[in-house]
């Protein structure tokens, strides 16, 4: 049935978009963490700010992924474009 195939395709597209967004945010957070760990000239205050930034990035990964999925056009709409 075409409707089921369309639904399967849309679920896959949503999962891919969500995974990509989460990977991106977590990758940025990981790069900042690695830079902080390697930095020798950071003040304690700057180090704490960066560690807090990493935590904030990670905590917003899931909401960002949900926003990406919510704004990804449906497979049938994208195919019609």
C-alpha cells in the first residue's frame, strides 16, 4: 500500500534528521570539552563557563532534534516539490 510506504519513508526521514541534529550538537560539545581539557592557560572561571556551556549544549540536543523533525517537510510534500 502506497500510504504505508509513504509513512515508512517519513518516519525514516524524521529519524535521520533527528539523529543528524543530535550528532551535530553533541559533536560540538565534544570538541569544546576536548579543547577545555587540552587548554593549559584557562582561568578557573573560564573553564567553569566552558564546562557549563558544554552541559547546556548537550541538554538542548534533544529539543533541537525535535525542532528539526517538526520542520522537516513530509515525504509526500518533498516528493511533490
